[in-house]
């Protein structure tokens, strides 16, 4: 990013643009075009989160969960995850499910964890069926982890294999899934079924 682009983005962030504030937080968290600074990341995420920016809320929740840039505080992490989850942000719904499953910042409640996992899975599945590779990866991940669904390595492999057709970097996740030769054949067959379904959905949507 050029110096002029950086200055313009900072001006937008300082004048209250929530998306610009979120991106500034992300830049500091990842060390993207600036020196990595977790405290500065948390500061900018908070500015955007206070304006209702769901991704910023989820990112801030993760920082409280991990104790990066802020003091670790699981109850505060839950508060921010919930704000984003209530807006329908699937990633935050998964994280909130993790908090309930582990009893972090809330009383441990596996039924509530499953409820949030299922909400997220429904959102990811809708996007996955329309060809979104990241959503397809997330569906596979949730089957792999048994998050809101019965654990199923065959279904996990099939979904992540589909996502890897668009994003090669997903192959390393697919290849970590342990399958017997028979299961591998089932997963490849299931993958083709999913691929054909997704292509039909894309045609219906005019994509």
C-alpha cells in the first residue's frame, strides 16, 4: 500500500468510518503495511465494534479470549462474540459455541454450544451451496470437529476437497484427514455429488 493510500485510510478511520477502523485494526494485528502492534489493533477494533461492526466485534472478542493487546477476559470475549453472533456473523457464532462448550466466560452448556454451532453451520452451508470456497471449508471443518453435527471425516473431506478446487491452500487441511481406502473412495464420490449440486445452484443463481 502506498503512503498516500495509508494516509487516506487513516483519515477515514479517524473520522469514524467503521470499516476503515476495522481494517486498521486488522493491519496492526497482522503487521500488514505497519509494524505489528496488538494493543493498537485492539484500540481500532474497539472503535469499530462500538459502532456495531460485526467483524470488529468478533476480532475484539478473540483478542480478549487470547489476551492479545488486552488483558485476557473470557466474559468480555463472550460479550463481544455474542454481539457479532446476534448479527448473524457465522464465525462469531462458532466462537461463542466454543466458549459454551469449554465453559469459558459462561457456565458450561453443551446444548447452547450446539445451538450456536448449528446456526453457524446453516449460514456456512447456504454460502457453500452457492460456491463460496471459504464457506465450503468451514462446513468441512465443522463436520471434522463434530460441531453441531455428528463427527464425519468422509463428509469433512468431501467439503474441503470441493473448497480446494478453488483454493489450493485448502488441500493441506484436506490431506490431514485420516481415511481408510474405502472411506476415501466414499469421500471422493460424495465430493462429486456436492460439486454437481453446487454447479446446479450456481446456474440457477445466474453465476
